[in-house]
């Protein structure tokens, strides 16, 4: 069954767990650290919740009859359904929104998060993206 956002109830459940895990990490260690530290801590928090997590997942690009494995990596993939791109920066680059939307389309997924841990309040660094159903 789909919610008002057009994604499944299970996706909504994953989204709530992702947000909760990100808030937990931010509360425990705060801003100002390297992205890799947030990635490790965030993956651990998700795993504590019983969710399957993959880190630094290669995302192949199919072009004509070629497959390119170079350059496209997902920071975190939750249950093979939700992409989480993590940052630890002062200024968010608008390019990252386009990046996560492109990654969602290439992976044929619908739900993703851009999470910047280098903020005073995590709500200011957390953005949720939903792309329309793939054709």
C-alpha cells in the first residue's frame, strides 16, 4: 500500500528509521567531524535497528552496450531501497540535489536522503527526495 507521498508503507518505515538514526548520531557526536566518521556511526545505528546496510556501493552506469563502474558510489544503501548521501560541510552545494536524484534514477529507486551532519540542528541538514515511478 502506498502513502500520500506515493511510496510504500515499508519505505516510510525505513525513512523514519533513517531520520531517527541520523538524529541519534548527530546528538551523540555533533557537528565538526569527518564524513567517514558519520558514515560509520550512521551505518552502525541503522544496523542496531535491524536494517540491512551497505556502504560505498558502486552504482554502474549503463550506456549503449557498455557498463561503467567508475566514479558513481552511494554512501549508504538501506535495505537495497533507500539511498543516503552523507556530507559534513559548512555549505551545501546545489549539485548534490541533482546528484542524489540522478543516483535514484540510475538505481531505479524512489527514496533518498541528503544528510549534512555539519549543522547545529540536524533538521537543517536533512533533505528527503522522492522521484516519480520509473517507466
